[in-house]
C-alpha cells in the first residue's frame, strides 16, 4: 500500500471554490480502481488549511489517478487558489 498525505493552504477568499472542487475530486477518486481510502479534512488549528489522506494499492493505481480527468481538472483549477506550495508526503506500508 502507498499512503499519501497532502496539506494545502488556501487563500481566504478562495475557500468556497476550493471546497467545491475538492468535493468532486474526493467523490470520483473513491470510485477508482486501486483506491483503498480517500479522505479530506479541514485543519482545526490553522485557518484555511486542508489535509488529504489517500491510500492506494499500488504505484500503477496512483499513476492512473494522477492521469484521470477529475484529478487533472482539480490540479489545474486549484493552483491559483492556494496561498503557497502544497506539502505532499508519500510513504509505503506493508499492511
């Protein structure tokens, strides 16, 4: 399994648009082959900060996800809404 943790800092004026975009992404991603879990959270301590937690069966599943239409739409649309670069961490799990 491959686990991805991503943190996004969203510009205050863009929160509503970001939340709409991410809702569509999460829904579509959960239905992808190779997806074990896909969650999105709003941080409680840092305003306008969001966390994504993804679990995938394989690197091939991640590549398919990254090339999917819903991911490409999210990725290109969300960039101008962010207040800075995303913080993305990838780890492997043997469970």
